[in-house]
C-alpha cells in the first residue's frame, strides 16, 4: 500500500525513499501525467467480507481447496480505484467505482488529451473518463 522512489542521479543517487504510503489499495501501475504528477491504479487486495478467513484454519483450507469459492464471496476485484498523486506524494484527485458498475479491477490509468484511459484485467474494453467534467 505504498510506492517508493529510487534516485537515479543527483545527491541522493542510489537511495530509496517512500514516495506515498497508506494508499487505499495496492498500487499496480504508475504512469506519468502530462503535468508531471502521477496516475496510480490501485487494486483492492482484500475485502472486508473476507476478514473472517484469517481467523479460521478451516476457512483457509476450504478456500485453498476450492478457489472458485473465493471468487464467489470476494467483492474486492469488483471495485475500481485510481489516484492522481503530485510530486510531493500527496493525493490530488481520486476516482473510484466501488461496485464496479462501469469498470472493475483497474490496473492502469493513462492520461491523454484531457481524458483518463483505464485498463482492466476483467473488461474487454478500455475505459475513457473525460477529466474536464470529472473535476
């Protein structure tokens, strides 16, 4: 739930720092925006509905034995979440589709000509969000 930056040149060359942490999901892809900020696609790794699994050996064994059960009860991959982060590591904008009604499991976000293009492993299309109307 964090992104780090690795310095390639300058006084900090070779060092690694935390860029942003405590993100509301696991970062999947980071893309540079035209203004120098970053678009980060966030994947919901766990669902609140699955919290009980970690407390029961029987549940863990059952899900390991029958992985399709996991897909039936897990709503985490149904949501979509993308954040725009400034060079200072602060979130500027956030777009989400918690129930995945339009697009789900977004793994990449690329800004081009005032639109945000969203890629997903669960969709057979590329999402297109007009940024001017979304602000």
